[in-house]
C-alpha cells in the first residue's frame, strides 16, 4: 500500500498542484472540518460509489487518523485504482481546513 505524509499533501496543494483527495469519514466529521476540494465518500459507501472514480487518476485517501483510509486504500488498490493513504489523517493535517 502506498502512503503519503500529510505534509507532502499540504505542500502539493500550496504549490497549486491539483490533487484528488477522497475523504472517507462520516458526514458529521467532514462538516466539522475538511481539506478544501475533497471528494466526500464515506467508507461504508465506497464500494457502491467507486464507479464515480477514474482508474487513470491518482487519489489520496483521507480519514481522521489513517485507519479507515488505510482500509479504503487497500480496497481501491485491489480494484485497480492508483491510491495512496494519507498517514496520520486529519490529526496530522496542519494546512487549511474548511
């Protein structure tokens, strides 16, 4: 499973580079603070909504601490997607939050 640090994600965004971020937390968690520009797909719905994603695009998966996003990353990887887990999740995030 590929992993990326929250700091690396933040630096990429601050450089103005586009990133496909998928937040797999529940709605109330996302509403209390999320990285601007995320795609919100709760982990429990991922299997049913993965048809919305493009296998030719890389994605970074985000959750609160890295556990659920790790599960999501492994699942999407097994389905042929180019994904990496943001280590430490939102607890490690120091960038802008909406």
